[in-house]
């Protein structure tokens, strides 16, 4: 699904943070330097490509660092987790690295498998098949799947857990708002601690997508819908702030100041969104770029590796299928069950479009300079729901034609 060289080198620099953490944990303990990620024997503000490989070489050879520069913008719990496994493992570092990547890919695959099962149970086999194909054929989901820094399965876990939890209400297992709060809080906090704040806007959107789907499907009252949506929003926000506190404590143990952690978080948010600080002139250049010039890059990139199909063409397809479904449903006056499922899926699909768009707008300066990687937001979960919607619509239309022919 991707070129061999691109696959082997994709985001090797950020994965090196985790590898360097394993080296330091081996030297000084799991929670040394606050358990934070970093780079060894290099100034973190002046890193070159050859420095990435040096992190791997030192880890694989069982050597040590002389210095360690911490990354203050990420709790880095994946570094602590893999460091613990590394210390417990009887295998060589090279085999451990393969096993850790296998674990990360399996977690991502397992989360995606859960989503496919949900589509099958709720929307039918063709919808699930389309989602499966969209995952397998995506070059960007393939690239992100095994990276130890991103642990991409955790982006989707809050949404998948909430989808199954809300689906269970059909069998009488009613969710209280308190239970929804703790589900979202727990898994969003897990996401923030283990893969930081990357793609945070679409992740928040994904957590709310189940509320949109089941709110429309089950025809919740306005009061119930608003309360549940607000509960998810508060839980996710609380999880993010809790992770900020934890990160600040980690920075305090590493540098001696809780305020240093808070200030660095604020500085990072400013730098990656609306920075006007001359010290970060490169990010300021990204902020001055037009929004359309940034979006154009991400809309015209190809969804597939060997087949040139730009994202915007797929989005147009989703729009056409949505219009076809609404028109055919109106003309044929479909049964309420099918109409409810279809409208719920359309609502969740187009709601999920807001997440990536919001991220590209708010983090425009970051998107401007990292055009080699920032395509995953389209899949969080807009393309997944979009392809699932296409499969559902096709299956619905064919089943209607079959019933009409029998009559």
C-alpha cells in the first residue's frame, strides 16, 4: 500500500523520541527525567537527520547517552510503557523493536476491527466491507499504523468504546450521563498521556460522533441529546486538562519547576496555532499563508499509493451519494427504520468532516510545514464513515429494487 522506503522511514524522527526514552530508562530508571520523551546526546532545538538514527544505534547496541534533552510538550507515557516491556523482555533490542511495532500495529488493527464489527452489526455487511477496504487501501493509515510515537489506535478508541456502549442501550443497558462522562474521560486521558495532543481536534470530534449518530437514530429528545453532547465535551476537556497537570508535574520533576511545564504548554499552543513571536518565524510564515493554500495541499493529495485519486474527489463522491440517498428516500418513502439509519449515518459522516477541517484551520501553521504527514485527520473518522455510508446506500438501494421486483 506504500513504498518500502517511505514505510521504513516514515516519521522515524518522532519515533526516535520513544527509542531514546528506552535508552534512558535502561540507564537511569523508568521515571528518570519525569519519564519524559527526548533525544540523547543532541540539543533538542538543533536536531539533524543523522541524529535520528543515532538514537536507534545506541539503543540497538546497548550503549548509553552522555546527555538527554527532554520533550516538554508530550507526557510520553508510551515511552514509559515500552521501556517497562523492554526491561522485562528476554529478547534482544532489535527483536524488541520489532515486537513493539507489531504490538502497536495490532492495537490499531484491533481498534479498526472493532469499528468494522460495529458497522456490520448496525449498518450491514456491505457498509462494513467498504470501511474495511478503505482502511486496508489507505496509504496514510498504513504508514501511521506501526509508529511507536503515535500509537494510532488510541486516537480512535474513545469513539469505538462509546459506539459499542450506546449500541448496548438497544438491549436495555441504559447509560447514565455519569457513565458516559467516565468512559470518555478515561479513554481520552489515555490518548493524551500515550500519544499526546497530536490531531486533538479531530479526536474530540470522533468522541462526539457516536452522540450524533445515536441521537438521530434513536430520536432522542432535545434535552437528552444536549445533555449527552455536553457531557462528552466536558469529559474530553477535563481529560485534556488533567493530562496538562500530569505533564506539568513531569516537567517539574525533570526541571524543578511546575510553572515551567505550564508555560511550555502555553508556548507550544501559541507556536502551533496563532504565533506572532519572531523567535518562531517559521511558524509565523505558516500563519501568514492563506487557509486555501494549505487546504489545497491536503485536498489534492492521493488517498491511494499507486492509484491517483485525490481526497477532494472522494469527498465529492460522498456528497453525491448523500444527495442520491436523500432524494431516493423521499421519492420511495422508505420505511422509518431504514430512513433513520441512513439519516443518522449521513449526520455522523458530515459532522465528522468538521474535525479535520477544524484542525487544519486552528493548526494551520503546523499543517503548512508538515505536509509530508498530516493526512490522517481526514480519516478521523470522516473517510471511514463516508465509505461506510456509500456501502450502506448501495445495499439499501439494491434491497429496495429487489423488494420492488418481488412485488
